C-alpha cells in the first residue's frame, strides 16, 4: 500500500509539473500494483489521476472513461474522499469541457454529499462554488444563491481566522 501511495504522490507531483508521460507511467505502475493487491481505493486514485492526465492533455472522452473506472472502484469502497474527488472531476468535465451544466450539477451534488459526510470544509466550499457557478451559467440565480451563501460562510470564517493571526 505504501509503495502505491508513493507512486501516486510522485505521479501527482509530475502532473502538477506538467510532466505528463512521467505522471501517466507512475500512475499506471500504481494501478497495476493496486490491481494485484485488489485495493479499490488505490485503484480509484490511480484511475482518477490517469483521467486527469487524459482530460487535461490528450483526450477528454478517454479522461471520462478513466474517471468512470475510478468512480466504479471508489463506489466499491467506503472512502468518501475519493468519491468526492472523482464526482467533482466529472462535474468539471461536464461544466468546463462539455458545457453540459445539468449533468455537471448532478455530479457536483454527488461530490458535495461525500464532502459533507467527511466534513471537508475546503471541498464543501469549492463544490458549493462549482454548483453555484453552474446554476448561474444557466441564469438560474435562485437555485445558485444558496450555494454561494454557503461558501461565503466558510470564506468569512477563514478570513476571520487569518486576520486574527495577522494581528498576533
């Protein structure tokens, strides 16, 4: 498990550094090991990272295929973090790449459920903003406003804490 996590971490760093071939190779190595040890969470993480690479640099449809494989394995686990990430990545594809706002909202709302389960305030805030942006994109301001207000509460807390620290 540790070896796969290390490979995935290195693959993620390579992705951020735009070293796509390196990221894909490391992700595929991680995926092979995850399959050998039959770990659905690690398979989901590897497929998700492969999906990110394909979506960003090669082929959006292929990226979606990998995200769907990631989602399949994520849903076989009890890990809500990976479920949140994959649902949000699929939401991003349909929002920013396919301009299918109804479909993206569905994925974002599923991601939000999992973020709320694990009480990940950062994921909750970003997912709320994504949902808000999608509703605003189709001029449904009434539906988007509660998601914006929910994010505002989080931002106000973060800014309040940050400004308190700055005074010390």
